């Protein structure tokens, strides 16, 4: 058996060990990821003197890229929730689009929240709002939950500065503004399929029970809510800053001050910092909150995502081990000559890791280490490779996936109904998203 095949076997066993530790032994994700990464390192013959530096590099690399972004995203989500900005966005969009286009309104709401905050936070904010809307409109709640979740999962999986897509942008050296632009082209038809059309093929949708966990959201009086304009502007501000910066850079010389300033402002960290400062002002100080109260909100937000941040960092260990052992290059050399699009290969790798690990961001980060050599060796668009992997990280999952369990436990539905709803919309998200990437690849090189 060739050394390359043995290397791939060790990777497979390492991922299998990761699944066993998380699912079988119920070990915490952080410890499981570190142990699996160490197993792969030793199995692949990495010198013992290089193991600890690789672990530190993996953790440090992810944290240096994503730590501030993750923290800032959590802060914006907390400030929007406490101020009523989330309610204002939902109420206004639903009122403007009316009952006839209610499902499309919720696609938009879900995508906005998914882009601007962690998926779990977006879900826990929007689900009670949607249940309230469903009760007022006398519509079975699951008919409205599906488009909301479809929009939120795609918004979270595709667009920086969320952790998964941001890690892919960094690994593939992709133009972040183009990821936004082509990401919207991919997302719009995808969420229409997964959020609107898929409901026609799900039996028993109108009779699914609603448990006691998820309650309708208590509503703030309208006169206490921030304006719709500022409520919508803040979560979209990072994308706006990044795209404007890219436009100015495209018409400026790399040596000019304009180019340098726009590179600074258009970075993910700085655009998010600007967003946080504006959110603190308009959702905090301008609404009569004291400095102590705003600081307490920031502390609460940071505490809430500390576990998520550490899990993502631990996922960086596996990615770094895969890079340092050269397994990514082996995979490219073995499969690069197959008559299959590199985007399909990248998507399949990411899908497999997501299904096995149950972690979307970890799947994207790990896949980045494997797939990165394809970008240069196969001469493909780094932007489309980002989108292909991002779609792969947002796919159908099993019972040990956090998103699966959050969906099922929040609504108190059966495993069968969860497979019919959550898994159906996620599978459609992933497959249609890949199809759109393949279509774009005919025109973008």
C-alpha cells in the first residue's frame, strides 16, 4: 500500500476518532478536537518536537484571524436584541411585505440576522419572533420557521465576517468584497428553494406540534424601539464598509493613501470594530444607557460565546496538522486528475467533515487546510472555492450536530420531523448552493 493511501487512512481514522469522542464518549468538543489532531500528527509521522508548535500555530492562527470578529459579532447581536432593533427589523419588513409575501419577508429577516450574528444567537432571537408572527397571522408556525432558518443558515455560512467564511477567505486569499457580491448571487436562488419551494414536499408540516420550550417573543412598545433605518444599517454595516472599500481600492493605485486607508477600513476586524462602536452609541448610549450598563451587555455577550470561540480555535489544530503533514497536497495530487470539478471535490470534503463532526465552522476551517492547494494547483477562482466550501459546511446533519439539536429541542418535535424539516432545508441549501457555484464557474475564472 502506498504512503499516500496510508496518509489518507490516518486522516480518516483521526476524523473517526473525533466522532467517537464527541458522540460515543460525550467528550467536550475542545478536548476531542485536540486529541484527534494529536492522533493525526503522530500517525502521520510528525516529529515530536514539531507537534506542540503546530498545535500552538493552529490555535493562534485561528484566534488571530477570528477572535475579534467572533467577539464583535456577539456584541452586536446582544445590543440589537436588548434595544429592540431585532424586533423593529422583523415588524417593519413583515408589515411592508404583508401576509402574501410573509415567507419572503422572513427569508430576508433570517439572512440579515444570519449575516450579522452567530447562527445560534440569530435562531434564538428570530424563532420567538416568528412564532408570534405565525400566531397573529394564524399560519402553522413551521411554515414560517423554515424560510427564516433557511435564510439564517445561509447568511451565516456564506458571508464574512462569520467565522467559517472568514477562515476560508483567509486560507484562499480571496477578495472579500467579491465573496459578498457573488455570495448574494448564490444565496438568493438557494434560499428560495430551501425556504419556499421545499415546503411543498414536506408532509405533515401544518400539524407539527410546538413544545413548551420556545415561547412567543415578548414585544416592546413601538415607541421604545430604535428606528428601522438604524436597526437595519448596523447589522449590514460591515458588508457596506467592505464593499465600498473594495470599490475605492479598485480605482486607486496601491501606493496611494486612499488605497492604504481603504485597506485598513475594509479589513474584517476594523469594519466590525466600527460597527460595534456605532451599535454601542445608537443601541446603548443614545437610548439612555449608562456606560456601566453598556459594558455589562458587552460582558454578557462575550461570556456567551467563549465556548464557541475555543471550539473554533481547537478546530484550527486539525487544520494546521493537515497542512503541516502535507495531506492536502496528497489529496489534490490523487484526485486532481479526475474528471470532476475541483469545486465538487472541495464541496464533498467539506460536507463529509460537517456530517462527521457536527460543526459548520470547524468543517470550513478543517476543509480549508485540505482544499487550499487546489486553488493554485488547479487554477480556480478563490472566491468560488470559498463559496463551494461554505455551501458544503451548511448541509444536512445528524443528531449530534448543535444546529440539529437546537432546532429539534426548541420546538419539541420528533427526530423524524426534524429530518423532514431541518435536514431537508439544509440539504437543499448545500446542493443548490453548489449548483449555483458551478454555474458561476462557467463565467468566472
